[in-house]
């Protein structure tokens, strides 16, 4: 095995020594390309693919994560800012579960995990302070989940517990947010933060939550809805929203009709902010209704006896024959029947209560500017005014879009005016030029590498085409044996070059004695065994030279 390897290396060395400069350069370049490709393939196949474990971590939490990864001996990489940590792709989810089991990362502040450990013997004040800290930490973590917010801090102020309650003392909260990219926070996100904090604290109102960003902008104000400032801001916001809504409706219609940028619509709305309660009572004299009715019916019976004896002694001394001790006489019977009826009537009455809330539209004023029509292009472009019929049609479209009501005094003003488009034309021209420049630059940048590769290929192809075909003489050319026995390297009289003193030709000339110009069978056999390729080429040369000589003799 070693002999074969040594023999192979020797043959390769001999081949290299007999190559020309251009052939050596080509072989070296091909070898470097192959070796470089193999090394690149090996490195690419053996590299570790990293994926994001956590991103956007604060420095403290990133340090905790890195310490945990070092303890677990898990390879990792950090991002440019240090807040992004990458681990091998096959270990992302297992590493996250391991770190979550250890409570890492837990975000900014302290959450309800502060109560995981039992603390005996602490005072009520410390317990309430810990609860407030936990609520602040949980709210900060929740607010940080908003896409526009990078981080947040929440401070809550709770009134002290006292025996006597003070209605002027109420809880308040302040929220500090760090926005992403230093862009202003949207109004919808601000309201979401305020309601989120207010609904997490007992007795806290959204108007008592202040939001401040990292640029020093106060994003909310502590105003009550029933205060003058609160009512004014609410009224202005509602009026602005109504005007923008109506203007947007009319603008969309005009853009479809006259084209984008060819019309401008503005709406001014007058809103009634008065709250009115109206009560009406109507009486109907003809519509009598019995309210109460009372009926009293009385019957009285009475009986009396009349004395018929004359007054005197005889009447007083007369004995009653009936044994009753009284003289009998006539009896009078009296019977009385009395009926009383009382009826009370109410006059028919209708009562109605009407409550008109604030927000009704009292009056609308619409202003519309329409660009004049253009005909022609370039220097031949000219403005053509619209006909009154076309203007009336546009006016009707706008009136229907915003809901013009002439009975309440709504007005609409539509005028056709020439728009100044010089600035827009310059901007458009600059954008077109920049777009063309970027296009050609991208095209040239993308084509430079293929052009360089094509140039290198053409250069190599040209070098290859100019490279002469060289035979690798591993044996001894026949002409050297036929030229002389001395091997001095000079040309003989027949035009063949003699072998040098160190070559094979010298050794054969010394070992085998042959007359000049004669090739023996032993020499031919030995040459064929050593190098069949060169012998075949030499025979072809002899044959071609022989034919050339015969033709010249003829």
C-alpha cells in the first residue's frame, strides 16, 4: 500500500514538473476551487442553527437568562443590543420551559409572585404595600404587551383608611410608557391603558389616570366629565369627529366622480349641547270622567199615643180598666225615608314629558372646491370651466352625502377654481427621477456580479485557447536514441535533438550499442513498455515524415 502511494506521488510529481506555467495555474485554480467548495460545504453542514429565545429584554432580565443558560451549559448568542438571546433551534422550547419553571424572565417590577412565599408576622401596612406593588407590576407587564409600547411603569396612590371618609380623597394612578421608535402613542391605545388601570383598582376612575411617554408628552389629563374643562374637551372632540365623518363621506363621493385630488370638501357643524325636558298637560272639558260617587239612603219610623180625656180631677182619678194604670187613647205612627247621592267628576287631562338630549345638529355648512377641467397635455394644456348643470349635479351629490336639510338652515357652497399643482408636479417629477435612478442602480448592482463572472470566464477561456498542447514525456523520445550515443543535448544533422546527459536517452545509448540511425528491436520493445503513448506519437511522426520525404523526392 505504501509503495503504491509512493509510486502515485512520484508520478504526480513528474507530471507536475513536465507541466507548463499555464497548465500549472489551471490545475492550481481548479484544486483551490474544489478544496474551497468542500471546506465550505463541510462548514455549512456542521454549523449550528440558532433561533430567538427571548427578544427585547431589559438588561437585568437578560443577565438572569444568560446566568441560567450558563448554569445549564446551553450555548447561546446575544443580539446587537444585548436584549435578544439566541439558542440552538432544537433547544428553544425546552429552554423556555426550563426558564419558566424558575420564573425567568418575570418582566419589569414585581407581580403577584411576591405572595408565593409565606411571610408571617408582617404588619397590615406592609401587606397592603406589597399588594399595591403586585398590582403595579402586573399592570406594567400587561401594558408592555401592547405593540406600540416597549416598556411601562405604573404608580398607584391609594388613600389611607380612616374612620371618617373624605369624599374629596380618591385613588389616582400614573403610567409611564416607553414607545417603540419614538412614535406618538395612538389615542385608542391611551384610552385602553387608562381603562385597564382604572378597572384594576377599586374606586379608580379613568379620568384620574395620567399617561406620560418617554418623550415628556402628557397623553391624558385628569378632567372630570361634569367639569367645565371636561365638557369643553368632550364637545370639541364630538364636533370634530362629526365634521370629519361627514367630510370623509362627501370626499369619497367626489373622488369617485371628479378623480382623486380634484376636489376639497370641508364641513362645519353647529351642535346643540343643551339638554331640554318638556312637560305638556292638556285638559278636555267634554271628556268628563267620574272620579267618586257616594249614595246615602236613610229610613226613619216613629209612633206616638194621644190622650183624649179632658184635663181635671176626673181624668186624674179615673182608674184604667186595662190594668195598666193609664187611660188608653189613640196611637200616631210616623215613617221618614231620606236618600242622598254625591257624584264627583274629573276633567280629561293628557300629560306628556319630552326629554331632548345634547348632540343634535342645529346647522351644517359645507364648502366644496372643485378643480377646473384640463384638456391637452404639455404646453397645449388649458382649463375648461364646467357647465352650470354639471356644477348643480356635483352640488346635489355633496348635499345628499352629508344630509343637507334646508328647513334648519343648512348651506352648501360649491365653487370651481384652478388648483395650484406646481409643487405637486415638482414632487412627482423628483419621485419619478429618483425611482428611475434607483431602478437603474439596482439593475447595475444586480448585474455587476454576473458581468464579473462572465469576464473571468472569458479571460480563462482565452487563456485556455492560447495554451499550446504539450505532451508529457514520461519516457524517452525515439529521436534521441536515433540521434547519437553521447546525449549532449545538441541537435544532429538530421534535425533531431539529442538527449541530455541525465536523461533516459543517455542511459540507453550507453547500455545498448547501436549504430547511428539504426533502431534495434530491443530498443523498440523497451520504449514501448516504458511509454506506449510516446511511442505511438513517435511512430505517427515517422510515418508523416516518411510520407513527406517521399513526396519531396517525387
